[in-house]
């Protein structure tokens, strides 16, 4: 058996490692989450008068007893020149009883209460001291701690580490001066041991210049790392898709419409990228209905014209299927072989599709996650298109990107209708070029949005009836029931039945997530062809579904949906020339957040504005899932309140790299990211 001492040391290290604290610098950068003031001792009488506050007192034990009231507890009465006070411990060890024998001097800190037996502190922190023992001169830091790690252990580990680290400032002096930044070492020392004269508010709110320095350093590290990743990407080879040949030309000529100016502009941006010998990484943003698909198809045409394959991956089968139909209808008449690949294919069909992809016979492949399976090998993949990119994990997108051949990385085009807030675009997405379609195709009439109490259901049903009689179609979206998929399904089935009964002269269809892909398809087809007049649906229709003749959208229990979801759902109408209406039915009473959301929906149809307000209501952390938000990687800076610092950090990073100051960059990254840089790259 090894001696216990030797055993306990690595154990502490393991616990520290669990908190990500491996190196001395990690420990030094483990900054307090709050502070306690132990710098003064309050006379007992004054502490009693204050009441209700946390204070530190010191006195001599005049009585120690174990009482049963009714539970066993330890009662210690201490006294100083000004008064007496009781310390009460519900859980205690025998050693504590001995420790606090009469005559001992105790320094205790806790919240003072006036209990039944007079003034007392319940479970104070305390220590035994000698008379005149010095008081700390700094506020006492309280650190984020893990299981089994006491503040004492952390404090000691950190103060030991502070003695060993290299304090060299990673930022050159002129830069610090220009940006008005505090020096690194004094900033860190102040945060660990703040002197008494520091404004406690600035410390807790993290607005003190020392905090600003930490946040800046952290953001700078993030920016540098992202910019390096960008540079790395440029050193990787990609197929040069230089040809805008006969397919692209015939495709454009055959389109039943002309591109909007915005589509034209983003197409030119994409075309230029595809001619580069390094991989494109571009995000195509455009509100729902802005016409991203045709732009993506034209990018694919360029890849095919250049002799390469293109792949399009969508998050759901319904959406993938829509793309397939639309794009195949455009491309197949021009002689392009389009393959269809999803998880629900029969084994034989899947094998056939995979073989077409592998032999290069399929020039364009459209599908779901099935595209990224190990069994799928592309002959010569030149372009990867990912629709609704935020619905995929980083890993999934990477896998598709790794499906290139001959050591080449395919170009990547990601599409999203969810606009990314500016701070996120500058942080997590700093390695993306962004193209924005900021214009809807002509001839769309705006959608009128109404918020309706659900007790006016009859009227709403009437409305649906009237729309159908005018030759239009309607969606009826069933409430989201997050707790239970089964319940949600039940509600959808019930709604379907009631609507069928209420509208006996109409065809009411039902689509939900539990249908087999083929059944789903049959319903969607019937709706697209006009055979089904009203489509009762769960949120499976949320993204991408495109039936221009549908002009009425009813959303039940709209108060349960998030803003971006409501916006996506509403985007299913307003796709044709008929005036469209969206009815948001709600069940009152509405909470403040739901009220705000519904008001936003009524007031604006602009996806960017909606995203902005969503950010206001929810904060960026939730925006794209914490994993992707970029906030997850930040410990001190806050993307919302520290936006001004994000901008400074971005400019500084650019300047450092521009100047070729690799030494500074390396030193700064090593200090702030250590081995975590790889994580930031994906
Ligand atoms: P989203 O950007 O939401 O994916 P889609 O690509 O599905 O939008 O396009 C919405 C609809 O607009 C489709 O029916 C599409 O064919 C049509 N469309 C796209 N571009 C134009 C255009 N320039 N003029 C007219 N209609 C267009
Ligand atoms: Mg789309």
C-alpha cells in the first residue's frame, strides 16, 4: 500500500484536470466567480444590530454544548467586548467539539440571524485564531469548483501556480497602450487578490479594467485561432471548378423565371470561389422563400460542367425529396444524372445509388444523412451543399467534406434561412464567407399575420373553408407538445378528425413524423397537386416545403413555438401570387415572452429582424445550440455585452497576422488555448 500522502496528490490533480486545469497557466487563468470580504472584523454588538447580513466576528468561546432541539446540534457561544453570539452547527464532528473548547478564540463568518435563542449564525465558516492574528488585506476569492475540490485546495493550487508561471505579457507594449489595456500580470493578480479599495461592483459585474483585459485576451485568442484555421484551409487543395459551360447556360435559359439581382450577386460570389484552388467555405443566407435552391443548383451545374460531382444534403427526408424533385426536374432534361440517397431506401435501391455515386455515373447526389455514411464513396466530389446547415452537427459537415478524392477537399456551400447575429458571425463563424440574398422574388404579396384567441376556432375553420372555395389551399399546424411525441401525434390525429367533420366537402390530409417516408410522400404529393385542400401537419413541414398555391397557414397553440420556428412555418405560405394569411391561434393567458414573440410575428416578416429580436429575448447561447454558439468556448467574455471588445479583438487579430507577428500569435494562443485549439477549429 502506498502512503496516503503520495496517493492524495495525484487525486487532487485529477480533480483539477476535470475542471480543465492541467497546467500552471490554466490555474492562473481560473478566475474567481465572486469574492468574500474577510478583511474586517465587526464587533459582535454591531453585527447583531445589522442583522440579516453576512459579517465576520471574532470572540472567545464562553460555552460549548451539545443540545437536542429536537435534533442533535452543537451550540457554541462566543463573546467579545461588545456582546455575545451563538454559533450553531447541525452537522459536526466530535473533533469540532474539542476544538471549540471554552477559552478558544474563534473567527467566524456567516449570516447573522435573530433566532429564538437570541442572535446566532447557523453553520458559519470559522477558524481558530490567536489573539491579534492578521486579517487578509484582499477580498477572498471564491472559485468555480468541482466535486471534492474545496476552495482551500483551489486557492493553494492557484497561489502555488502563480509562483511558477511565466508572466511575460503576450501583447506588445505599444498595442496595450493603444488599446488602453491593463498589463497582464497586475490584472491577474488583482482578480485573484483584489485590494480593499477596488469597487466590488466592477468586480462582480466584470467591468473592472482587469476583467476587460482578460476578456480581450480571450476573444483575441478565439479570433486568432479562427483566422489561423481560415489560413490553413487556404493551404488545402480543392478541385478548380472553372467551367461555366453548356449545362449552366442551358439551365439558366430553361428556368421559367429570371434571377433576382440578389440571387445574381450571390451566384457571382459563389462562382468566383469555385474557381479557386482552395476549398470554398461559404454560407448562403436568405430568408425563407428567397430562392436559395436555384442558386445552389447553379453552383452544382458549375461543378458538373467542370467534370466533378456535386452532393446536396438536407436534414429531413421531406426536404431532401423536395430538392430532389425540383432539381431533377430542372437538370434531368438537360442530361444530368441525379441520384437519390436516403436511409429509407430499400437495400437494393441503396446499393444501386451507391454504385452510381462511386462510378461517377451520378453527377449530382441528393439526400439526407445517408450521404455521409462510410459505405458511400464519391468518384470525384467537387462541391458539397448543405441545406439548413445549423441542423447538422459540425462532425457531420466535416465528414461530407472529407469525401473528396485525390487529396482534394471539396468546396462547401451551406445554406440557412436563420440569419446569424453579428457577434456570432464574427466569432464562431469567422471562418465563413457569407453571401446574403436580401430580396424576395417578385410578385410575392406580403403575408398578413393575425393573432387569434383559440375560442374563435369556429371562425378560423370558416376562414379555411372560404380560402379553399376560392381555389386556395391551407396548412393547419398542430400544437407542439414537447413532453410527449405520442401526445402530439394524438392531437394531430384528433385535429384531423375534427376538421374532416367540420369540412365534409373538403379533402383534409394528415402528415406527421411517424408516417413511413412513402406515406408522407403520398400525402405531400396529394397536397402539392391540389387533391388535398387542407393539410394537417406537425412541425415536419417546418422547413423547405414549397407548395405555392397554399395561402393560408393556421398555427395552433402558437404560444408554444419559438420565434424562428414560427417564422419558418409561416414561410410555407406567401410563395405564390395570392395574398396570404397566417393565423396564430393561442390559448391565454399569455406569459410575457410568448406575448413578445407573437407581437414580433405580427409586426414583421423580415427574418433578420426576427432573428435580432429572438436574440434579444433568448440570448446568443441558445441561438444555434450551445455547442455551436461560440459562447461555449468563452469563459469570461459575453458575446452580447462585450460586442465592442469582439470588434477590437477581431481587428487586432487581423493586424497581428497581417504584420506576420507569429511569435506574438503563438505565445498568445499557447497561453489561452493550450491544447484546446483543435476543438476550436471544427
Ligand atoms: P428558399 O430560399 O426558402 O429555399 P426556394 O429556393 O424554395 O426558397 O424558393 C422559393 C420559391 O421561389 C420556389 O418555388 C422557387 O422556384 C421560386 N423562385 C426562386 N427564385 C425565383 C425567381 N428569381 N423568380 C421567381 N421565383 C423564384
Ligand atoms: Mg430551402
